[in-house]
């Protein structure tokens, strides 16, 4: 367990997730014997043990609620377990709740609150779509800390790809998060980010550059998403991980097609510039 700021703790829960990460980062906000948990890990023994040990180390505060940032299993899989062990409701945005498997969905409640109070601490709940349509982020304003779920990751950029992801709403979300001027960002995977504003600006710039690269490749002729990924990520992804790059490219292509800049074949296997 790592202290983010006083009263806010980060717990690394081992588990299967997208490379290069080896688990999910969950967070405790604790004040005056009360706590909330942000994300619940994947529900496997290793993640559950990490959460339970951290709760004991914090003196077993009364858990008011478990806030799931989005439906992906590496964040929500432990919801049923955590709700039982910590005697607390698990909340998730209704859009994300509809994407959960039944067993987990039935252990959660649809989130409607826009803020949460824990002892004398306060966090705003932001609906921050992009990586997932109903993703929430928590903004701990008094410490300028953003708990970003999978909107920001500690060591890489974020996969934003259909059907769950929407690149344009993600870009709007990044601009909104940047406007908060977060000092520290607690990501859904990877280490804490201590230069929040610069990191978000890097993300925003990265998406613009990536899109320009895709358009310049398509200017040379029609291409498949995987071919584009192989060009763009050849020095960054090994062949067995290239599927992740392909997802990213598909996210950009979907946005460009919606806006009329590119056309694609009905089977989504070939794209070209619209002239
Ligand atoms: Zn995710």
C-alpha cells in the first residue's frame, strides 16, 4: 500500500490485465474511521487478499461504498466479494452496469450521486467517458488528486477502441480533466503520476500526432488497421502484442469515418481517405 496524500492510499491488486501491466490499482479514501474503496480488482484470490490486507492495515474503517470506475473485469470482478467482505454497496454508472456479467451486476447498485463525503473529506464523482462510455473518475479537490480509472495509465497511453471506447469523447474528457489542473493522478494501472497537468497535455498531444500519422499513411493508399498498426507501432509493440495497437488504430479510424474523413469497407478490414 502506498500513500498518495494523507488519507488516500493506493493498493496494487495483482491480476490479469492488458500488457504491460500486471494488475489493477485500487484506492482507499479514509477519514474519521470511514472509507470508500475505488475499484475492486478482478475478484481473484491475489487481488482480494491485497484489498483485505490493506483494509486491515488501515484499522478496518467502516466502508461506506465501493465505487467502480467502469465495467471491465479487472476493475469490477471483485465487486461481489468486496461488497460482502466490507459490508458495503458497490456503485457503478448505469451504462457500465448494463455491461457487467449478471453475477457482478446483481451485486452492484446504479450510481446516481455526483459527490461523496467520507468523514471530513469530499470527492466529486465525474462522468468521464472515452475508454468506456460510463466511466467515472473521482476528483479529490482538497488535495488536487484525480483518480482516473483507465482514462490515464501510469506507463502507457490508453486503449480507446470500439465498441466500449469512443475516441472523440475520450479527447473531450482529457481536456476536461486537464482543466481541473490535477497535481497527482492515481491511474487504473501503473505508478502514480506526479506531474498531472504535463502528463495530460502529453496525452492530448499524442492523440493529435497519432491521427496525423494515420492520415499520412492513408494518403499513400488504402490499408488495413493491422497494417497501419504495424507501421506506427513497429518499434513499440512486439508482434504478439500488435493486436493492442490495432485496437488503438481502429479507435481513430472509427472517429475519422464518422466525421467523413475516411471511408471503410463494410467488414471494417480496409480503410481509405475520402476525397
Ligand atoms: Zn478498462
